[in-house]
C-alpha cells in the first residue's frame, strides 16, 4: 500500500497531495472488501479527469492493494506499514555485520532463522504473559478452516 500511495501522489502536485491522499484513504476506511473495492473504483473514476494515468494504476492494482481488506479488522492496521519489516531487516543486517564473515552458508541461514523465530515470538506473543503486538495465532484461526492452531515443535 505504501508504494502504491507514493505512485498515486507523484502526479498530484504539492498542493493536491493531502486531498488525493485523503480521497484514496476512504477506500481503506470501509468495513469490508466489497465496499472497499466499490469505493476504490469510485475514487479512481473521480481522479480520472485530472490524473488518468494514476486512475489507471488504481484500477490495475486494486486487487493487490485491497488484499488486506479480507483480513479481520484488527489485522488490517498491522499491514498498512512496512516499518516492522524494515526494523526486522535492519536487525538481521546488524547481527550479520557483527559476525562479519560466515564460515559456510548454513551458518548465516541459522542466524537469520533464529532472528526470525525470535521476532515471530515477539509479534505473536508466544512467550508466557506477553501480549501479542501484531498478529496472534488465535486471531488468525478465524481466517482458517477451523482446525486447531499450533506450530510444529522444533525438530519435527
């Protein structure tokens, strides 16, 4: 969504960016995917006379941009920003820079894997008495087929 919004705002001009941004954001403020899709098409149609190239971009990218609208409401806000992913990439880079040269390729895979597991625990609240900051397995269960939610034990 972030990159898509930048592309749309590129032609909006300095004075029009706030208006166009607010206009496009109305699609994400909808209750469900169907309403969001309708609103996105309405916004694209209203932008078409002034910035037809960007309206065409909205038409083409609608499905990808609104994919998070099928998530439960409390998950949507977590997917709007790339900041958590950028922080995670920065942490992996920081830790691999400390090590410097790895003796063989599986060593870097193990280090990055350990960092990812640690971050997953933090995001899902897997540690006892820790509140999930992002998305927990329990909240994802509503999106699945109704089976039990669990992660396999390490080594299985």
